[in-house]
């Protein structure tokens, strides 16, 4: 894919959704951190249902730590892998208190030291909470980058590195959200809704599905 085509793709994404953001609900960097840890192998909808009850009760490392394992589990037990996530969140809260004065660190190495936080989660925090132009490659972004030809790669790190290099700088901060939303609502894994796609004429996917797809709702409005 050439640079001009890639620029046009992100221009269209921007025109359709000027201020994209995560679908996870949060008001502080710490709340976002907890939500992203919970979102691993879970839907944003299920995480939001849990945090709507959790955060009014405990929205700081100190308050969540005070809940203990049994108390925190009650709020997140409907989320996949909740036992492991409970332990990771409590351990993360302890580290934030003892090593970071209760604040979420703003560097990738420090974020990745927190239990339950890998490179993808760190990139989400850096981008969404702190405004860094990082791109967290999840399954949606990996699929869209490869399927469209925007930044093909054999693994998520290669795709991340290619996107960081190839996405024009003016779009880099929001590229993460545009690509996730596109993969979640349009360029879906089993049945891409090419008939709804803003970039269908630019996409390099050979097996485009242009038939009407009634199972695919339009992406969220800007």
C-alpha cells in the first residue's frame, strides 16, 4: 500500500469520527488502568457493567486494596479470568502505592512492571490517559492492518512497529481508536461488512464481501 492511499484512509476515518476514544468508561488514569486490565479476553460492555458498580465504591488504589480479594471479586466475578485479574489488580494497587505515590506511571517500562500490564495495556494507557501517539495492537487492529494492507505483519509487535512508522503523524494519536472501531463494527473477523466500509475502494483485501450485511450495525457516531 502506498503512502497516498494510507493517508486517504485515515483522512476518511477522521472525517467520520473526529474525536474517537475508548468505549471503556473511566474518569481517571487509574480507573482506565483497572478497566483495561479487566478487558483482557472480555468485552468492553462486560467491563463497563462491572466498573459502574465498582468505581463508586472504590476508585483509588487505596480503596480497591482495602476491598481485599473477596471484596473485589464480588464486583468482577462475571468477567472472564476474574480470579487472576483480582490478584493482578490488587498487586498493581500495592505497587502504585509503594512505588508511585498512588499515581499511574507515565512510562512504558514502569507500566509494564505492574501485574497484569503488558505492552498492549501500557500503550492504551499512554495513548488514552496521557495523550501519547502509541498504538496498542489488539486482535481487531492486527486483523484490520493485515486484511486492508495498511501495515501487514506476522505478529502484533511487527504490526505495531509498522503502524508507528507508516501512519502519518497527524493521525497517529487517534489511529488506535479508529482501527479498533473499524475492526469491531465493520471489518469483523468472520463476516466483514464491506458494504458499510468507508475505505472499501482503498482496501487491498482480495475477498471483499459487498453483499448487504444486516448483522453489522454501523459504527458509533462521532
